[in-house]
């Protein structure tokens, strides 16, 4: 699904908060597209991060984890696209270290203040000459109002740049959160790298920042099907430099809740952009499961429905084929009573309890006409609930499945 | 993948064993294709069956389970395609009962001697007038040497008929096992019905037959990715009528092992046909995982690789992208040491331990040229192993992912 407005304001992302600069250039890993990004905080920033749970972890993931613990404050994030530096053994580890060192050298900071990130092909070593040359060049391109170049340089199969920011007031001071992300152009990218970088001029202590980043990531990036399985390189890194001038945001305060809410907005926007950029996607689907025995069950059911190619093709074909939905929940592994199942699409009930169909098929199908679909599944057996976002399936796959009824 | 030889001998399936007749006709559920099948044993037969584990179970599944327990011997299987009679509540249950009754009436046997099976759209009640008319007609078409019509009548989105049989000698007597199956034309048909019907003129007691059918199903139909998730209607039903004249096959005998082996051959052939008929499939892929900590771990790893769209598109694009394979194992949830991972494609090692690439990419890619691919994944950390069959991904999906490297 092409974004209708592809123009991202140059500052409407990681450079929106005060005291952040960014750059994105072509250094030569890819043929001609931008492939190196740098994010820089002009003052020391508190960092928080969430990493892939894949058993196979790329070298940059290992180094970021180490540096997150080793340094109290951080200053920069260097990212290359076109090569993931994963499954590259000792050499890969050394290469990621060198990326941090060279970036630190050029910025006159310490290596452990630099986070390193890579995305692209697995199993090939990085072209380090090209990258170290690129690093010495990119520092000269750092700009306070250019978010776009960095957001572009982290893309792989993405078809549009993903950036967002929000500004709000805390005790009379303007606080801003910005972020960029990359997903991938694939339907069910169980291996595609999901990268997100977040900047803010809020002041917050490391432990609180980690909690907040983890919580909001769980409600956003971890609730899109693109993120259902984790790659060797997935990471979310966030920097808070305090340049807004506010006091530290403490847990259990109104400021903390406000910051969480605004962070949620920014990360949700990026998450949804990743879903919209799913290969061949033409519809954004929000799935709400309600009334499960637990939130975990609701999550399981929602995820199974979101992953079901048959549900996704039916949605694409605007066929309100509720049987595919109930059957997907049936094999999700949760306990429920199929006869109590209810389905509401975009506010219109199409299935009530006891398999009662409330609308003729042709009317039910109309509920799927819009580009954004809200699918509510009521299990009516408890209070568990979960929301996640996914997209439809289109193309050849649909030629067979979408027309199965006719 | 179109079968190269579409011609199935008329008798080369469920009518190959002695004392079985079959028929397949168009009764009117579908517009013009055959949609009703009947399998009939001229003498009482011992039955065994395996059913879907889906929480949502279609009416025919419930009735077959009941009849399997209630009757000692069985005589017939009536199957309709075009409508799954699933999620149809009380009415659906009554309709399936009626299908058995009408079949029993026409064949002058008892209703509980008849198994009932349905496949097609979920959530719509059966057109019972059409079906009961069809049943009274189909009994007149029963033939001893027509397997093809029944095999055709159980198809939904299948593109070719799936049938197989094997004959072998037990104590100087010829024993035959025959089978037909339907899968679906979908890439990852987590809801498509998998039906298989097996006939044999062997003599075997009910308990032993159930054990053997369950064991062999686990090694065949449960080892294809098509069967990774179970539909509301999945079933395997087998009838053994003893017409070969052999003595009962007993457990722990050479005859038992021979029968198991031949049954495996028949069901493996049907399973592989289902995989080959995967939508857009151009390659059949056998995945062997060796050296896992347990067989369960090996199975998990193999299944995750088989389900990975990125691995499947790479195989389609003849891109020996081993990074995608190792990463899929990485998120499969099993414990292993990525540095010990080895990959062999069609007998040629492409990755040795410590991420050692043994061939230039262009040479490694050649291992994927053939239509049948054998992928051996060695984890080198235990003795667990598993084999399963899957297919590649083609089409639009591949246009993006298959050319990711270039």
C-alpha cells in the first residue's frame, strides 16, 4: 500500500527534538541508493533499547547490548543498510566494533557511546573499506533539520520512508519525541529486519527510560504481524538528551503517563507504516480480540488470525468469510466456545452467537470495502483482550483463494 | 506444480484392493464439477481414522468419531465437496446424520457403518435436497475399477487427482493398499481441508489398524507443511476388509512391518502430491534436520524453515541464501549453536561449521536448479532428527524477495 503522502517533512522525525542531528548518504554498499545513516545527539543522552529474541544474533546486536551496559550516556547511532553483518562470526564482531570506533573517532566521542546497526543480506562480511570511508564522510553531512536522509538510508525493501514526531508541553516546556523505522516489503517477513530509532529531548533516567521503551514497544512494534517473528538484527534504540530543559520524568507521575502516551503515538504511527508497506498490502487491518479467557489467549487468537493467509486473502477479496476467521481461532490453541463467537467489522455485526449470520453475504462483504478495516472478535468467555495490526494478501495468491466461493 | 503424468489409472487407488467399489458424480453443490463421492466395501471392514485437532470441529468429524466407536465394522464413506458443513450448529449435525442415513438406506446397511465427510466453504448449511437426491443416484454408479471419479469428486481447489496404491505378497497372497487424497491449491493452507481415504484388502484387528494408521499418518500427512495447521474438517479414514484372504496382521510381526512400510509408501505418495499441488509451487522440497537435541527440536526447526516465506522464495529464485535458513532455525525456539550449523543441498555441502561457506554463491545456487530439492540441515548438537516435505513460493511475492540480493 503506497502511502498517500510520501513527503515526510525534513525535520518530522529524529531531528525534531532539540539537540539531535542526522545524516544519510550513499557510501557504496548498495549500487546507488543511500546506505549509511548517522544519528547524533549534541549532548550526552540516556539510552534505552529492545533487541531481537532470535537465537542467532547479529554482531551489531551483541555490541549494542554490551555498550548499553558499559556506558552511562550515549551520543550516536551508526547504521548501514545492504548488509546485515549477521552470521559472520569473529570477523563480523570485529567489523561492528570498528564501525563504532571509526564513528567515535570522527565525532570525537568514545566508541561505547556509539550504537551500531546493520540490515540487509545475511552471511556476508561488511565491505569495511567502503564503510570506514563512508563514516569519515557522513559526519560532515550531519544536519539539525534533515531527518529524511537518515530515514531513507536505513531502508532495504521498504517502498517509503517511515518517520514521525510529536511535541507536547511539560510544565511550560516543549518536549518532542521523534522516530524513524524500517520494515520490509514482505507479506510475512519473519526474517526481515525491523529497525527503529527514537530520539527525544525529554530528560529521564536510564531505568525508567528502559521500562517505558520496553512497554511501548510491546504495544506497538510487537503488535504488528511484521514483528511476529524476530530477525537476527531487529532493534529499537532510543536516546533522550534532556535538551528540552524539563526535570527528569519520574515513574508514577502525570508527566510519565503523558510521555508514554506520546511515545505510543509516535511508535504506533511507525508500526502502522511498516504494516502498510507490507508487500502487496492494500488494506490496513486492526484486529481486536475481546472476551478471551486471558490477554495471552486474546493475543494468541489475534496473531493466528493475522497470520492466516486465508483470512488475509478473504479480506483482500472483500469476502466476509467469517468461517475462515473462526477456524483460525480454532487452531490458535486457545480454549473458547465456538458457538459464542461474534464478529464485528467496521462497527457492523456480521456474526452473532450460535452461528447466527446477521447480514446477507453481499451486505456483509460491503463492510470490507474501506482501506482501513477494524475487525472485532468477541469470544464472550472472559475479559482477556488484545489489539494488533496487520495487512491483507493480494496478487496471484488471491486469484485462487479470493474466488474460492464462486 | 502440475503433475507430469496426470493420468491416474482408473483402478490405481481406493478400488485397487479386492472388494471395494467407488463412484464420483456431480450432484449440484458445485456448478458443474463432480461434488459427491462414495466408497463402498462389499464386505464388512475394520476401520481406523485420524481427525483434525482444531477446536472447531465440523459436524461430519463429530459423527465419524461417534460411528467409529459405535460400530465394530464399517462399509462406506460418503463425501461431498463444495460445502464443509462446518460452523453450522445443530442443523449441520442433523444434515450429516441424514447423509449417513440416506447412504445406509440406499446401500441397505446401517447408518453407523457409514462415514461422512465434507469439504468446501465454512458456515453455510448443506443443500440437503440436492445431496439426498445425489446419494440415491450415486449408488448406481459404484464400480470396481473406477477410482478416478471418486478421487475427482473430493477435490476443491486441487489441480490434479491424487491417488496411489501398492500390492505386495503376504504368505503367498496378494495384499493391496489404495488411497485417495485432497489437499488444496494454497501456499500455506492453514484452513484448507486435507482429506484422505485408504482402502485395503488386508485383514487386521481394529486396535492394531488404528495404531498403524495413526503412526503412518504422523510420518506422512503430518509431515507436510500443508498439514502444519489443521482445518475443521481434516480426516484420514481407512477401511480394511480382509478380502485378500490373509490371516489377521498382528503387531510385532514381519507382516505388520511390511504392511506399515507399504502403507507409508502409499500415504507418502499422496502427501507429496498434496505438496506438489501447493499454489504456485514449482519445486518439491524435502527438509531433513539432523543432530538436534531431540526429535521434537528437529521437527520444530524443520517446520519453521518449511513455513518461512523467505526460505521458500529463495529456493524458488534458486538463491542458496543460507542466512535465511539459519535465521529461521534461530527463531524456531530450539536450542542450538549457530556456529555448528551445516547445510547440504542435493548432496552438496554449501555451509560447514563456523559459518564456513564452501562454494562461491554462483556454484551454491546451482544446487537449487532441480525440481526436487533435498535440504539437509545438520545442527551437530545431538541425535534428534526429522523429515518433512514442503514446496517453494513463486509469483509476485518472489519478484521482491527473490531478487533481494541483486
